[in-house]
């Protein structure tokens, strides 16, 4: 018998490999400290698969974008961020194919951030690692580089 929970994560990995976006985004917080946020998202014109993503992961929500497609269809987006994205990547990793390298980088970021003792300071080594992870995931998104 196949575990339906595992089947759900395998299904979601297939959806992410085709239509998903896994990234690490730098952002400025209230101070001058740079922080980084792991993000997983899927946008599409059909809402039902995104509602299923919420059921599988038990996190995130589906929002309708303000601007529809050129043909007038609504665009829906499911998104999870930060440690929730890291935990999801750990569950998805065995099933991902195309987006596996991005998931591995997100896991590294989240593991690195999990040992932060303070919300206001980050060691120079950790900050350098986080910039490096963000740069590496950006290269994976650049199809011109990935196909060479």
C-alpha cells in the first residue's frame, strides 16, 4: 500500500518541477542588516492544484493576483517562505528532479539561519554564506547559464 502523504509530496514535487519557483531573496530589514528569505511559489490560472498544495503541506495560502492574464483569466499564487519553505524542501527533495539544486540551497540557508542566536546580528561568515547561496540560486534561474 502506498502512503497517501508520500504520494502527495511526490505529486507536489512534480508540480513544482514544472510550474514552481524556488528562490532565496535578499531583503533589507528595519536596520542595515541584510537578511535572506527562502521562498517556494507556484502561480497558475487554475486554482485547484494550488489548493491541493495547501492540503499537502498544511502551510501557505492561495491568493488571486490583482492583474489577470492578457486573456482575462485570473492568476492564483501559492507561496510559503522562511523555515516553512526549508521544511517543505526536506520533504520534497527525494521527489524533485529539475528543482532539486534549488531545494538543496534553500535547505542550507534554513539550516544556517536556524542557529541564529540573535535577530539583530549575523556573523560575517554566515552573511557571506547567505549571499553565496542567493547568488548560486540566481545562477540556476538563469536559463542561458543553465543550458550552456
